[in-house]
């Protein structure tokens, strides 16, 4: 029997989320350790150049996806495997074609706005690594649908640690800025080969070019594709806006804090993407199961988001000092502002996959268009007046707006999916209490973050906010499949 049709699916999803989160956590520690050396090596101006190019390439990578990966997981979970294989092969062809086209546009943009030659060449090099990563991501989709998240987490960890080691070695060798743009290529290519080997026949995908099928696929999911593109553009565009509207120093200050935030914003997709096969199957077959699963997922992401935002807010000074050094002191205030955005980011992850499972694609498009409007309308005057802090405020406003739009899109048609007000109030009480105690004690940023997090976890336990499924996945060894 397909594991998605058994009671083991829920436990596998939770454990898969924890595996991916744990792997990402270890990888993030490696990234932070190498970044502390790299940023000091590059200095303020080159750090701003590096983070700006990274933001451009990230935009291209997400645009190349067009939301097709999420749709592919849904289709692979709910339809015949033969149709899923054809979809994945065409998906890979589309993503490669769009990635290469987007890379050309990114290079032209750099030339148009007058970026230095090293940034333009760096965009080409970093873009090549991005294309290989796109292929590896597509080949890992069958593993995700089979809930083999141990392998997926291992691949993710290998890429993060490999890139971190390369960056550290380059910094210690005194390399210039340009080689840092090529960090992904030597790591992602071997991981791609291993993915194809261990993934078996389903993961051995040869890109397929069927123009009629391409048009059908893109036309079918165009609203979701546009929503995904807007979601990345509105988030990454803040870095680019600072580089255009403010000084190089402000670009560097924002770049460091934004880089720290970006490390945390990848956590929600890691946690909730494991649930998409289950949500998609439940949305097709069992509305009651879907309502229960989506509510529990949203509640879990809410308390995790509150905890991460609290820890980052309290420990911002320590994080910036370790990663960038005393010369980036203003980045700490910027990071404290940006930490508030994580409250929305984690909820967006849960509610976004619920909307996708229900095929509410137009609602997602409208919500992300509103978020982009907010960051542009607020960002231009705020960045011009306040530089990096203005960009942080605009980004927080956009992220919270998107989370509210997603919540309304679900709740106004499916009241059974809405948050329990009592649960939200208890989560807010736990967060505010932990933060207040840590601030009042006046200890160092690191001690404040550790103490605040400990008090927060204790409050979650006292208030009964940790879902039973999480406790079961952690402490119960096995339950017979039904």
C-alpha cells in the first residue's frame, strides 16, 4: 500500500520535517562559521556586491521554477506514476530553458544599472551553479513523494557543508571576490550524480521538449507560477532596491542582516514541503483529514515561527558580531527589525501549501501581488530616508501582509481551517513573556537569546501548545500501518 494512504504517513511527514530541519541546522552552522571568515575577508563593499548578486541569482532560480515543482509533487502524489514521469521530464526541460533565459536578463540588468565587471561576471558564474542545482532539485522530487526525506536531507546537508568549506578555504587562501561566485558548481554536480543513482529509475530524468505539453502545463498553473515569482521578487527585491536607492555602506549593512534572515526563511519550506504529498492526497480523498492536517500544520508553524523570531531578535547583536565583526554594528538593528518578518514567513509556508492542495491558485496570486505592492510602495520612500532600516521595515510590512492575505483566503471559504483564537493568544503570551523576561534581565545578546528560548519552550509545555503528533514522532518508535 502507498504510504500516503496509511496512518504512518503523518508520522513520516513529521519525522521527515525534523530530519530536513536538523540537516539544514547543521548546514547553517557550517555556513555561519564560514561566513564569519568570508565577510571579514571581503569587507563591507565586496560583501554588498556578493549579496546583491546572490539575490539576483536567487530571483532567477525561483522564476525558473514557476511553481512547477510544487505542482509536480501534487501531481505525482495524486495521479498515475506514468503521467508523473512525463510531467517531471517536461518540467526539467522548462526549468532549464527559463533558468538560462533569466540568467541572460540578470546579466543585462547588471550592465544596465552599471554594476562593476566583477559583479556581472560573477552573475554568470553563480548562474551556472544555479542551473545545475535546478536539475538536482527536479531529480529529487520522486524521493520526496515516497517520503524518503532522510536522503533528501542528506543531499541538502552535503551541498550546504560543501559550499561552506569551499568558501572558508578561499577566504583563508586570500582569494578575490570572483571565485566566491563559483562555490556551488564543484559541490552540486557530485550531489546530482548521487541523486540520480540512489533515486532509482524514477529519478533518472532526461529533460523533454514537448512544446504542446509545455504550453498546456504553463497555461494550467500560470496563476500559481506568477504567485511564486512574485513571492520571491518582493522578498529579494529589497536588497536590490537598497543597492540602487542608497549608499554602498547601507547596502552592506542590509546585505549582512538580510543574509542572516535568508538563512532562516528557508526553514519553513523545508518543514512544510514534506507535508505536501499528504495534504494533496487528503484534499483529493478526505476533507476531514485535510482540515485536521492543515490546522495542525499551521499551528505548529506558528509556534516555531514565534520561537525563531524571538531568538533572532534577542540574539541579533551576537549574530552580527560573530558573522561580520564590529564594523557592521548598524546591521544588528536592521536584523532586529527583520526578525519580526519571520512571524509571517512561517505561517505563509503552512497556509501556502494548503491553498496549493486546494487548487486556490488565483488567491495566492492576488495575495503575492498585494505583498509586492506593499514592499515597492513603502520601500522607495523608506529606503531613500532611512537606508537599510527603511528596507527592513518595508519587507516586514510585506511579509505580514501576505500572511494575513493567505489566512483570509482560506478562512472565508473554509471556516474549519482557520486558526483557533485561543491557541494564537496563548502563543503570543508565551512569546511576549519569554522576550520580556530576557530583556529585563539585561544580559548579553547570546545569553538573552538562550534564556528567552528556554523560557519560551517551557511556556509552550505549560500551556499545552506542542501538538501531540510532534511528541509522538519524537518519542514513539512505531505504530502499525492501517
